C-alpha cells in the first residue's frame, strides 16, 4: 500500500492547500499576459498542464504564450495548442514587454529549464510554480507544491474548480497529462478523487479513446524494434528484486531512434514478478540517461539523488556523467543492490 493511497483525504481538494491555491488564482487572474513553461524533454504532463492552463486562461480573456526549453515530442504534437508552442532558442528573448507573469509547471528546479531558466529569472517577472515533484527549489515568488497530486495536470483541474469553466481543449490536454503521469491510471496516486476529476474532463469533452490512440498507438516500427532489443537486455539482480534494461547509442542508431523513443520502456522492468526496482540506462554521448522506477515500500528518489537526479518516490531519473558507459552501468547496479539491501 503506498502512502498516498493510505490517506484518502490527500487527494481531496486539499484544505491545507486552499490558501496557496487562492493566491495562485489571484496572481493568474490579475495578469494580462502569462508565459507558461515546463521542463526540457517535456512529457505528457508537462505539455498537458501547460497547454491546459493556457487554454483555461485564454477562455477568461487573458493572453498566453507557452514556451518549452526543448522541442515537443512527436507523440504530443496532436495536443490542442501544440502548434503555437514556442521552442526556446538561446539568445532569442521570449519574455516580451507585455508579459507580466511567468508560470512554471511540472518542475521543481530551474536547471530543468536549461538556458530558458536564466532568462526567466533575470527578467524579474513574478514566477508562479505549480508542481508535484518532491524537494522543490525556492525560485518562485509563489510556489504551490502538492506531492500527493498524481499529475500537475490534476492540480490544474483543482485550480480551475469553481473558478473557470472547463473547455474541451483544456480538458483534452489535462486528461493527457493525467493519463501519462499515472501510466494509464495504474500508478500510485490513482485515487477515486482523481478518477472523479478525470470523469469531469471526459464530460467536458476529453475523448479517452482518441487521446490514448494519439499518445500510445503511434509507435514507429523502429521504436518497437528498439523496445524488443531493450527487452532482450533485461537482467535481474539482488535475488530478482532489481531489473535492469540497457539501450546503447548503437541500438538507437540502428533503429533510427532518438532518446525520446525510449520513453516508457522502463515500465517493463516492473512488470516482472518479484521486481521492486527497475532501472533503464540509455547511452547518450557523455552521460547515461538513467530512469529509476519502484513499487511497494521501495522508493527510488533518494537513489537517483545520489547521482544528482530527482523526481518522485516511485519514479525518478538522473543524467549520470560517463567516461565508460559500461562501467557506469555496472557501478550504478552495484549501488542499487546495496540500496535495496539497506531498505530490507
Ligand atoms: Mn508530472
């Protein structure tokens, strides 16, 4: 039983958050033009929360612009508003004079904005941070952090309730964010309250069949072949409680894939009976993009943090510098075995 599920009140419209939610609402509704942004390599929740909030603000007559530090992945380009998203280019200013508020979504550290973060901070504009990751940095004027939220998109649903009517475009984006961050309503924090919110999104026009199809049924042939290769590298450690998976540069090139194509691969490690920790290593020149997943009473956030990474208790990641990818993989596995042993 995970901690979030054992306390049913945690995913209710949180009373302990109500004053900060009110403050966020006040800041957002008093702005004229809001720049919304999210983390590099944006995922479904990053794009879903940014675009979803953008649509809601626009429905209230505000102007918005969504800026991302790195391009929107191909399987999210269908999202309403994705065409108008600005991909940040260093040296090309995005904080124009008319922007009076910056809203940073689904991230807890300025470094995850890459070079865009520096421009936002130095612009001096007030920053609102809405996020559900643990251990947030203190970089915003106003921070609303709810680590019990299944997705940042779910926090936007809470934010809008009783304030702004849900539109079909916003509902579609927010549904996509919740769908992806819960792994299709399977991961911890998939509470009854969340599913009621999701039902409201469907009532407002989100189409579960179409959204699933757009996100999950668009794999290229190369990506599925790459998954096959990755599955064939799986190894068990620590008495079958750790499962590792490896994707090399050669695998990516051979199948015409980029690192984004490995998104979601790691969840296969937790599908094995007895496995409590899953690790995916993707070889990038100079580092290993390392994804950690866990279940039950095992948390991997602290393990990722040992390598300068972070994330959630059950889903975390780190970019681990490498001189030899193979040696890095072996040393992380060794440490993970100790980590699982320590946790008992
Ligand atoms: Mn998220």
